C-alpha cells in the first residue's frame, strides 16, 4: 500500500489498521508512518480551523507489521482557540505509541520574528541518493527518496555533527497536496544522525519525538523536494539528542523537530 492508501485506511477505520510489512523498519513498522496515522486519527476529532501546532510522540514499543493496530484518539480539552488531544495506539492489547497533540487557531499578535534560515546545500540533482536495496536498506525506503547533501551516510565512519539533504515521497500514483501527515513521514525517514559515526551497521531507533509545525503549511505537492538538516546536540551511553528542521526547496521553514534516539553499538 502506498502512503496515501495508508492514510485512507486510518480515516476509514482507525480501530483496525494493518500496516503491511513493506512499511517495515527492522522488526517494527516505520515510525514516521505510525506518527502520520496517529495524527490523522487525532485530526478527525478536532474542529475545522485549528491546525496542528505540535505533537509529542513516545514510541513505547515496536508496532508489528501485518497485525491490526487501534488508533484511539481522545479530546483532553477544547478551549476557545486550542484543542488538546491525546492518542494511544494499541496492538494485541498493548500500548505501542502515545501521542499528545496541540491544535490551535491563529490569533492576533504584535510579535513577528523571521523563521530559521535554510542551510546552503548542494542542488538536489548533484546529491547522492540512498537507493532502496532489498534486505539492506529498511523496507519503507522504497516509498521515500532521500539524497544526501550534509554529512555522511549511516555507517560511513563520518564524525559530523550534522546530517541531511533532500527528501520526498515516491511511488504515489498521482501527486498529493503535502499535509502535516506527509511532513511526519519525510522528517522521520532520516536515520538517527549519530549513525554516520559508526563503521558498521548497528540498530538505532527513536525513543521520543517532538515536532512543531509552522502554520499555515506551505502549498506543496508530494512530488516536491524538501530540505532536512539534523544537528547532534549530545550523544553518550547509547542515547543521542538530535534537533532538526525541514524547509521547502524555496527555503521556507516547515517544521522543527527534536528526537531522543537509541543506538546499540
């Protein structure tokens, strides 16, 4: 199933979503897809005119592929401008993902500060693409195109504090309007920024993830390239702390991200 079909599945029946193995990431399903499905289930219970401002995601355990998952969204509070939401993804009776979301309408403000500027980077046509190689790269990478322009690829023995490049969806039958669900997949498509430090493959995954969206979201297509950059702030004892951001190709900020990742090496 392609990405747009997965979104339709959770909109149709959030209580029984089956993520195919082709969206796998080791023994788990791709976390960016799980977050996108959770977001769709939450958004369905939020009034119109309140776009998502931030999500706080905890990956409690691996979401197994080919096993039904229930995305259970709950309204915690609905104020004049902001809706506070909670979601639990449950599989086989166990909580596997927890999400807290804040959705808020725009409001008048005298404060206006320019967004974080996009980094200078090699044009997408000149950047090295991470190919999908069966049994080598994660299964879900067949649906996402990533081209490295900052730092090194995973397990390349490249001790750089920064990593990133260009990313977009692939495999869609027709272009889709880029939504926050798409942004979640595009941001989480990138491996933990600490992996380029390693000389050989080792497992790594996201433990917690906070992402903030710049609203209104710029009008983009799923075929458009987006620019991603991650900065390692600290790493030790098997945990890494990474701040990241995503921009449009025109340099307009889309989202700010922060993750705590685990690395077993």
